[in-house]
């Protein structure tokens, strides 16, 4: 059972590490079974670069409060996509020890 706010921790950067651009992302938490994909919660967030930086910036986003039980045989799925309102393309780091990404899912006590 998901009980609380799902938190995404990731690192983001602008293409070529440029400044003065807004990157908007949308995070989905979904319940997936072999036939149907259902949204549990959706959260959008923005990252603004005011100066050029030659590194990745840590980004944390939380969903609204969620109280949801994933049925037996279903899978928990998270997806992060670019919002159509983004000024330009960006990059997300994952599968790296230097700029890690992970999701914290609070469960019922």
C-alpha cells in the first residue's frame, strides 16, 4: 500500500548546460496490470536555470498525498516525461552513482 507522498530524487541538466531556460517535467505514478494502465497520481514540476552551470542539479519532487493499494499481480510504475511547455530540451541522469536517481514510496506502517 502506498501511504503518503511519493518522492522523486533525480539530477537534471540543460542540453549543453546552458542557462535561462525552463524545463518542465511531469511525474506519473501508475498501477499497471497486463490489460490496463491506471494513474494513481500525477505531479508536474519545473526546473529553471538562471545561470550556466557545467554540472547536474539535484531535483526533488513530491506528489500529493496518496493512499492506494496495488492489487496482487499488478506492477507499480513511475514515468517522468517532458511537459510540452518546456522552453527547450534537457537531460535527466539515471543509472549512475555520481548523479543518482531514485523514488521513495511511503508504505503503510
